């Protein structure tokens, strides 16, 4: 696990330092906040491979905050994200996730500064669909009300591909719609937990681009 943490720390340092260094790539930073719902199918096995739990965890209180670095020249946005499921049918705070990833915008990254024909600087805004992919370290804490013998806490490496649409509302406010799929890459813990399922959210991005 230590090598994944080291890699995450290196990537985090690069992500934070990038907007403050003199690179040739045109960049800008922003934050966004989202609220959503999720439905995850969770399976856990004991050491002999027997199934201990097969449940569907649902939640209507998924919160996510992102720190973004836009790489305008590549139509790409690098993202450091924090996700928290506040409550679910298996208790409060069942899932916490820290992720690193990027989104590729098919048309544009909103907020890019350009020089117009009359030499006046302007910014480009418009509806912007994108494909987003993040890899995360997730801690899953389940209190199973149907079988009290399988309460557990496990940490896993997972991935989440998502479709993202940004809709400008004003020059500093964008509405964000996301639909994604969360899946375990490496199960963890004594109970060998894996999960997969959908996650939908609506949010906003505040920017000073």
C-alpha cells in the first residue's frame, strides 16, 4: 500500500504546484462542489472464499469537493477529489474516498482566455461535455443491520469513469451534471471486500478564471 500512497503524494505535489510555476502550458485552478446519490453492490468473502455478505448499499447524501487544474492547451482538467457518503442504509459515514484523475473535454475547457480579432482579451464559455476518470483510495465502513457478525472497515483501490457536462450560468458559476460507475480494482481487508455501482450528482463550479 505504501507505494500507492507515495505515488499519490507525488501526484498531489505536482497538482498543487503546477498553477504557481512558469510552465509553457496555459493553466488555471478552480474548485467545485457536488451532491449526489449512489447505489453500490457490495460483496465480501472470508479467508476460505465463502461469501459473508452480498448487499446493495444506497445513499441519497453523497458529497464531493474537487480541486481542479485546467490544462487549456490539451482540453484537459486534472482533478484531486474528496468524496464522502454521509449516510446510507448501512449506517452513517460508510464510504470515504480520495481520488486523483483527469477529464477530457470534447469541445473546450470553459474559461480559456483568448485574444480576439480586435486585440481584446476574452474568455470562452459554453456547454462542455467531458469524459472523466479518477483512481481513488476508498475506506468502506459497513454496519450490516441484517447480520451483525459482518460489520467491517476495509480500504480499497478503485476507479470511477464518469460522463460530465458543464453548463455556464454566469462568468464565474458553472452547473455540473455527472453520471459515473465506481468499481473496485483491488479489494482489501480481512473480508476481501469488492463493490461496484452507479453514482449520479449535480453540482457547481466557482471559478475566477
